[in-house]
């Protein structure tokens, strides 16, 4: 009887000792989708911002082009041309950084980092949000660099107008971030980077960031007015100098954002489905 009681006590004690520990492990709070997205965004943006070559190139190119065009045409229109050139080159710098940062997803796929994230529980939605947030962070230095150099070289703007211009450019660049992500998801290897460069050049030239759109043939002007890059610069100029709000630009940017967001979501779900196999 004593032996039976001891065995019963031992078995019961073991069961009651293990169950709470197992339950405690399962009851540990898991990171939310928002927390996972923020962690991924912080990791990615930190990796990009510490890439000295990438950041130097993304800043030096638009600043150099601003100085070149500003020297050549900045005094036209009583000096307001300089401000318009500043806005256009800031938009160009942000555009290049946004597309390039977006295509970095291809690197995450190639080196297996995407698979690790999915195994760790990161959802497609959190991954997409984190990628957009990371790219949104890394475009800020290019915008500010061109803006500060513009103020230092004669662009007249009060602090509120300057900050509003930077903010409008930053918000308007959302669809270009999605373009980079879509390219990174749809293209493989070096094709993603090459596609990013071609897209950047096309949107910069046809969008009127380098030369006024009015200098192009009518058919090229029609294409340019359908691109978000053209309206990003127009909205930036509106924020700097005022005037009538380009509502058409808001519609164009909104449509591009919705369509590209859907493309990115579908492509990401497909890529993650393949990763899980």
C-alpha cells in the first residue's frame, strides 16, 4: 500500500510539475504583426544606412546634378527656377534610393533571409509593411541633403515651407518604393538591379525631373503625366511656392499606390508559398 501510494504520488507529482511549465511556455506573449514589421524595418534600414557606398552614391548624385543644373538655369524666372530644380533633384534622389532599397528584397530571397523570416513567423503583410517602412527611412537623407544644399546656394524658403516640401516629397515617393519591391519580387538576381536602373532612368527623364516636360513631343508628355515621378515634383513645387493644388497628381499617385500594393502583395504571397515548399 505504501509502494502504491508512493508511485501514485510520484506520477501525480510529475504530471502536475510538467503541465504548468508546458502551459507557461505556450502562454508566453508572442510578438504582434506590428512588432515584427517594426523589427524587420529597423534591421533593414540599419543595414542600408550603414552601407557607406550606397548612401554616398544616393546623396552625391542628386546633389551634384542640382549644383550642375542650378548653375546653368537657377537664375531664370527671378530665381524661382533654382527652387524648382532643388525639388526635382530631391525627388530624383528619393526616387533612386526608394527603388534601389525596394529591390533589396531580391537579396533577402537569394541569401535565404526571407525563408528564415517566414519560419520565424513573419507574415507576408508584416514583411511588406516592414520593407516599405525601411525604404521610407533611407530616402530621408537624400531629400534632406539636396534641400539643405539648395538653401545654402540661394533657394529662398521659410522653415515651414521647406519642411512641408520635404514631407510632401517623402509621402509622394510611396509608389516608387512599391515599384522597387515589385521589381525585387518579380525579377531574379541581377535582373532586379538592372530593372531598377532602367525604371529609375525612365521615370526621371519621362517624368520631367531632368528637363521640363514641355520640351518633349506631345506623346512623351502624355506618358510623363501618367507617371508618379512627374507629380511628385509638381506637388513638391506646390508645397514650396504655393499656388493651385495639383489634384490630378494626387489621383495619379493614389492609383499607382493601390495597383502596385496589390502587385506586391500577390507577388510576395507567391514567393513565400514557394519558400515554404
